[in-house]
C-alpha cells in the first residue's frame, strides 16, 4: 500500500472540530482514578460512532477498541483517569468546562492524557475513511488507574486477557517528540517505633519523631549520590509524606513513618534501593523498618488486582523497529525529523516494557509540564498532528519494519 501522507494530514485537519468536541466532553466528566466509569462509557460511544470494528470493556474497566483483523497486533494506549484539581483558586477557568479558543483546549486531562485518546479515536476514523487497512490489527486502549498505580491496567491486559502486541505506542504527552524510555519508580515506607509518655516529662518516653529526624537527613544526603545514566539521567528520592501516632498533643509520639518517592534510573533495582536505605547508619541505629508499599485499591468495576508499588525503568533501543517506525512516520508526514528523547515522569510503559519486555515507544499531543498542574491545556494543532501519526504508524510498520 502506498500512503498518501498529505491526504492523511488533510483528513486529520478535517476532524479537528470533532476531536476538540470529544476532548471537551471527556474533560467535562471528572474521572479520577477508580472513578472512570462515565468517561469510559463516553469513549466507548465515540469509538462505535466513528466505526471501530469492535469495542469491549474488560473486567478491570479498560475500554479496548479494535480496527482491522490482520496478523500484526499493534496497540496504542492512553490512560483516561486524571488527578484531582488541587486548589480551585489556582485555576483561571472551570477545570471541567473544557474552555477553548482558536489554539488550545483547557481543563483537567487536556494534556494528561485525554488529548491522546481523542487523537487516537479519530485516527481510527481516518484509517476507515482512507482505507489505510493492511495486514494489521490496531488495538486502541483507554486504560484506568494509571495515576494511582501506573502499569497496573497493562498487567491485567497482558496477564489476564492474554494480549501481547508486537509493540505499543504510549500517547502520554511528548510535545510531539518520539520518546523511548523513562526512569522507573517505587514507593517506600520507613517506620520507627517509640514509647509514649506525658509531654511534661518527655525523658520518660522514646520519641519516634526525634528518631526519624536523623533518617531524614541521611536520606537527603543519599539522594545526591544515587546512580546516574547517560540517557535516563540520575536516580532520585524525596520524602513525600510523614505520619505519626501519639496518644495526644500532650504526649511523646510513639510511632513515626515516612513515604519515599524513589525514581530508579537504568541499572537500579528495587532490592538495591531498599538495601541502600537499610544500610544508612541512622536507619540501623533507630531499628527502622524499610518496606515497599502494595496497591490494592478496587477499580470502578470493583475488581481488586493487587501489586507491589514497583515500576521498572525501561529503554527502547533507537534502532528498534518500533522507534524507527515512528521516526519514519513523522518524517514522512512533516518533512522533518522528530526529537527523540525520554519522559521525566512515569507511564504505563513500566509494565508494557519494564515488566513484560513488549517494545514501547511514546508519541503524544500535549506537554509534560501541563501534567498535574493548574490551568492545564493542550494544543489543537498537536491533536491534528498526533491523529495523523496514529493513522499511518500501523501501515508504515507493516510495510517497512515488520518481520
């Protein structure tokens, strides 16, 4: 098949208003993790309207739309849950109204990550309109619980639904760059115990908060000497939460724990990250317990699919067929080479490639700095370009790079 790239771009531009309206509809439906049912139903309706061959919702609540029935299974993924809005006073407009002007669409989820979903669905429409079918099956997934537990949805899809694509395109925001990796992460808990006593005589007790203080200082120092990597960058850690137990405000605290957000660069392991903390002199002196959190929150369907809070780093070789397919597609559409880079944050790729070694590569509308921020926006021109990319990627792969 010979692809008319200019015609694909023109057809994608024709659907800009429909994409914008669909994205505004999604933004208008609050869809924080584990509360995505209404937005999933809205996506299902749009997929059916534009002509997907088959649309399903799995037991976890992910929506799966299929186009074609060829031998090469290619997937494209967007998580459709969002974070909350934080302090409403920081927003200039209603974060759920989907305000737009000639250039942007505004609201929670615009960049992270419902814009990617809008572009994928209308890429399906472009494929149908232009007859861009080939020996492939395109699977478009709208996945849940990513903001709570990135990759859990794809653990379910791979382990329980037994779906293993030849590669997956993550449509997380990349500013229309081609992204081929990210640092991993894990969620760590450090806990110390003390003995309570009346606050008027603290010497009678053992204050757990004071015992935690040297650990905090050692962790701050540990951050600076974590492993570095030429591509993914440096490992990092930060203390994200502090908890305590005490009989009252007038008592010595008898328990203190902290949460650590640990970012893992290439070559670091969860075992090593835990052991680095356990070896700290302050941790040993306090007899602190160092452990990894588990995630067991039910999806909106009620399904509980427990996992440890470990999300591996991953890197796709720049010469891999999936990466070359995206570079080729971008160059053919826009007559320039894309920026090839990596994400700063984490994505569902932690499971797709990090756990299961299914090649994953990123391309999405929207910008990373919009994620989780007030006044989140995405750009209409980027939606159009992403739509065109998603429409041609399967055929470019089958024609040039598939085995």
